[in-house]
C-alpha cells in the first residue's frame, strides 16, 4: 500500500507477515477506530499462538484486548465430525510470550460463551473471529453483535474457506440475515470477511 493511514512502524511489521492483505486490512481498521475516537475494547476469539493478538496489541496497546481460547485446540463438543487435532500446539503462556507486554491483555481461557461471563456490560470496537467451526462462530456473533460500538469492526477469518463445510460463511449468513450490515469480503489468504456496525 503506497499511502497507508497507519504509522510506518506498523507498515514495517506487516511486511513480516505472509498474509499482508489480512494484516493491512486489520491495521487500517484499527487506525480508523483511533482516528475517529470510536471507543471499545478489542476481542479475539480463536487465538491459537497469538500472532494476530500481538499485532493488534502493538498497534493499540491502550485498548483492552480480550483473548478467548481453550489454548488446547478444539473443544470436543464443537467437533461436528470426527477428531480434529489442529491447534493443540499452543498454551496461554506461549501466547503471552508472543505478545510480550501483556498490560491491558485479558486472557479468557476455556469454552466460549462461558468465558464471556461478566462481560455483558462491556463495549467492543473490534472483534476478530477465528474459530473455524459453525456452532462457536454463531455463539460469538450472538454475544458480540449487540455489544459492538457503532462504527466497530467485526472480522471473520476463513469466511470463504471450504473447511468444516464452510462453517464460518454458514454461521455468518444465518446470523446476519436480518441485520442491516453488509458483509465485505477480503481477498486475503484464507478469504476473510468483515462488517462495520451501523
């Protein structure tokens, strides 16, 4: 990108990532939230090893960042068919190490939406959904949508991925059917999508 609105240091970090479209889009969203003074915490649901978490936190360290994950791979109750052993090679400690300074970072380890208990009154301006499975994706949308600040961003990783029988797009279409927002697809590596709360 020739004229990004985000700082040069952020642009330099983006060059280190293989999916520069995804991270450039996230960086533009965070910068827009900052420039427009849109309040609200950030949340990532489906953290894995914390690469995206670290990126978000470094760009907006003053924002509270909630990280929701089992930090042990997929919960067995969410697996729709068979055993899926991906994403087990992580831990809360590993993610904390990737992030570095964890001031304003809140780890919510366990099963979502139980791990969101106590946050019913919180407001969010950026949500990053990366759970790969239908039921958890629907629960994330149900919890966060009414708690989003106007102008806030909701990112859905793997929206265009055929993985898990197109789980993310199925959940998104079902939930968004009666909502005023439109989904915008992003040509990143895994086919993400986003919407802004109106």
